[in-house]
C-alpha cells in the first residue's frame, strides 16, 4: 500500500497531524469548501512567497491561519503592512474574524513542497530537468535528509511521447509508518504541456509518541539532522562499519 497511498495521508494520526483542525458538525461540507477556497486564494495571492503548508484551525467565531513559508519577509512586507492587508482580504473572503500567523521554514531543502516547486520553476525557465533535479537531490542530501526520490513525468525535453524518469538517493521506506516521509506533487507548465514533479523526502524515523497538534512554537519537524534526536528522532545506525 505504501506505493499507492499518499505518504502524508498514510501517516495521519500516527506521526503526522492534520492541516485542518476543527469540528464541522452539520456544516462540515461548507467549512471544507471554505478551507479549500482559503488555500487556493493564498497560493495564488502569494505565488512568489514559497509557501510550504497552510494550517487552518477554527473555533466558534475565529479562524486561525498559519502560513509556513521560507520567505516570511515577502508576506510580512515593510512594517507588517502586507499582513494587515492580507488579513482584511481573508476576513472579506470568509466573513469571520481571522488571525494570521507566519511561520518560517528554516530548512527549505527538507520540505518536499518547496523542493518540488523549485524544480518546477526551473523547468518552466527552460533549465534542463536532469540538471535541476540533480541539484535539488544534492542540496537535500547535504541538508541532512536520509533519502530523496524524485519522479518527473510528461513530455520531457519536448519529446512527442510522454515518459517517466526517476532519480533516487538514500532510503525512502514508504511502508514504514514511523519513517517521516514528506511528499509533494507540483506541475510545471511548459510550452509542450504539463510536466508533473513528485518528490518524496525521508527525514528520519520517529520513535515514541509525537504531539500531532499544530504547535509551531516548538516544531521539530523541519530541523536539521543534529537537532532531530531531541525531537523524538534517532539517527539510523550504520552497520557497514
């Protein structure tokens, strides 16, 4: 099943928390559509801000939106003007009080969404896809990942027939539920059509019980290899010594 199911969905409730935290009740469908509308709007509005993840929490009257980004300065703007403007836009969109939080992703090389977006933007800019993927793989492994896998699909190099090409380094155990696998699918719009880029990144293994609530003040998910052991990770033993 590890090859067929989204790796993030497969680990929900085990080592990974939900991106939407609320109780829907009888308005579940409307709330779900509103979440989708918020995410779509923010991704279009902040297309250049390198957004990794949007977490939405709801109480009875307040909607708390946390934007995880590697470029917080782009969203905040000079003196916080852009944040205030964005907050008003979201309040008009939802018709509710909105609290907006910006969380900086310290290690963008270990975030699958940011790595896939980076490759997609390079492919759209007519850089050779092999070069873009190999550079991304090398920087991710340097950042302390245990493994990375990249699948590029479509009319590669403008070929008449679409094909797949996969690049692997290290280990990405999709069947191991304690393995912290981050996954993303990002399309690149080129002159010959869409090219799909899938990225899997293994950031170590989680031992013990992890707090699944979205607590960004003490978030250990995106820290480097040396700091992982404090956040419930263990380094993999090397048996080849």
